[in-house]
């Protein structure tokens, strides 16, 4: 799916110079992404349109890619990006919807961290 390619690569391109761990595409990388986006205050610093059009799809795809790669999940594409799913075992996860909540405000980066999402998925799989 396009999620594993184009969108996920955008996060790598955007963050790789500041967060080299993003290249690893694993749980540790998610922690570094959480920290970097929070420290740089992305939701407060960048125009909302850029976040909606580019960052949410990129972060959602990256999160989904980590779920697929690390937890042996698989994508279930949907017409609406927010409804696209990653199935891990018999659980369904919505990485794009998580990214939307995550990037709502700077406090949301803590409340909806990518690391927390991954850990819950890994414990229930």
C-alpha cells in the first residue's frame, strides 16, 4: 500500500537529520519521534493546513509501518485515510486516526504518544 511507501518515507525525510533513529522504524524510533515533535512544539509551530495535509498522513503511515514490521501486522486500506487499519493478531489499530489525535495540540503529543500506542498494540497481540 501507499502507506508503507510514500507517506511513511515523508517522516523519514522530514526527521532523519534531527532524529536519526527514525531510520530504524521500531519502537525506539517512535520514542524519539515523540520527544522531537514535543520539544519542537510541532502542533503549535506549523500551519494547521501543513499538519493536516502532510504530517498527519506521514506520521500515521510511519506508525502503521512500525506496527506491520515489528508486530507482523498487515494493512487494510480504506477510502477514508483515518479509517485505514493495521491488523495485528485479531486486533485492529487505526494509526492515521491516532496521528490525527496526536497532532491536535502540543499536550496531545503526550496524551496520544506513538510509543504508548505501540506498547498497547504489542501487549494485546
